C-alpha cells in the first residue's frame, strides 16, 4: 500500500505559489529552501507585485536557471494577501 502511494505521489505535480513584494532581504533564503526540497516534481509560480527593491531582479535571475518556474509580474500594485 505504501509503495502504491509513493508511486502516485511521484507522478503528482505540486504547485508552489510565492507572492513577492519588496522581499529582497529574505527572497534568496526562500528560493534556496525550494532548491533543497527532496520532492522534485514542483512547479514554482513566482508573482512579483511591483517591488521597488531588487526582488524582481532576483526572481528573474532565479527563473533563468530553473526549468520549473514561471514568473508573473503585476502591471500595478495589488494587495496579494487578500
């Protein structure tokens, strides 16, 4: 039973959505943590809400190095917490 569950989990893609607004101080740590995950079938959806710090540049650099990432940028600031 456990082997069957493990096989099904390996086939599943898990989407991780990361909203970002002026998070350059902590963003590297967050992305590094995602890189260390042992589950490899991840889809990363990175959403920048018009950051005014270096967050967008950090995200763009990260996405260039990863094949499982999509970067979305908001054309105007929104409250993504609601």
